[in-house]
């Protein structure tokens, strides 16, 4: 059949990849390749027929083409269409090689702005970079991309837990400045996507939650330690004690000193 299989015992080898843009209208070439192909469209649409099946790949959609099968275009691809492509080899290991085989979805949609799109873009940048580690990690990073695609539907079902995963990360890193780029690196998702999911599920922004948790830690330290206001500010990631006091008053209606005094009046 035309299924693409990912085997845990076989490392895929990328032979070529990049971002292309159609300068003029054209039809997908007629060929039978000896490598697998991954196409991800960002603008316009790609039309390709493989094994008698017609595919239309729109923005935010990807398609795998299998080696050994003829594929060609029946419809014209418009000028301005842009897409990422990967040519790679990942022959299935013989039975004595072990490993677990996973069927990679032939076609996926709804990926725009998500983690897989980010992995695709980051991989292309890495593959063509001057990073001296590229020969060591290029294929393993591509395997990670294929693995994420293979389990995409499973991960999608647990998308409701994303807000809690983000909350847990923010709690663990409360003493570090809030960073959109750090969140993107941790979850392989665009900040815009995470912000929308989090606000929808929790009713507040990620930065608001980060600040609230910081202030809850500050309250605990004010109640239970003899640390100075400046030391507490530094402990929860504020370099400026005056700015910390301003944020604390905005959150609790009183200054840190007033909060500490009132909390001890209950002893």
C-alpha cells in the first residue's frame, strides 16, 4: 500500500529539504522516486496524484509521498504557492533488527501555528545552518519530527491538558522572567496558539498566572521567614524590590510590609 512507516530501530536520512515558492504556475513533475517525500504547504495549494489517488494540500496541511510509487500533477499549481519539502530515506529494518513500527498519517491538516509547523521551520533552519553539530543531530531531529507527526492524533485528544502543562511549567520556573520564547522552546508550539488555548481554558493569560503564582510564593515567604523584602523579591525573580512591592500591592491591596504585619497579628 502507500502507507509510510516509521520504525523505532531505523534512523531516517534526510537527503534534501528546503522552502520553495512557485515563481510561475506549474504542474507537479511526473516521477517515481527512490526516497520518501514530505510536503508542508504554507501558501496556495499543491496538487499531486499518487497511486491513483488525487491529493490537494492546502496551507497548514502536510502530505507524505512514498518511494517507489509514481506521483504526478493533474492540476496546475498557482504562482505564489509556497511549501516546505523533505526528501529522506528510512528503509524498514529487517525483522531481526527489532524496533516498533508506527504508521505515519498520510495527510494531516490544521497544523498552522502549531508545534509541528514550528518543528518543520526550525529543522530547515538547522539543516542549512553552519552549526557544527548539524551532521550529528540532523537525522535524529528529523526522526523527532516524524515521531510527532505519527502520534499527532493521540496528542490532539489530550489538548485540553495543555493549560495544566503550561501552568506546571510556570510554577516550576516562577523565579525566571516570563518568556514567550522559553515557552515555545519547551512545548514546541507557537506562543499565539498557547496563549489562545490557555486564555480559553483558564480565563486569564499565562503571564497573569505566572505573576499570581509568584505573589503566592511571596506571601508564604512573608509569613514564614525573616527574609527582607529585597531578599524575597530576588527569590521570586524581581531584581527591583520597589517594582516587586508595586506588583504585590496591585495583587493584594497592601504593601509586602503591611501584609507581613497583618499576617502575624493572627498568631
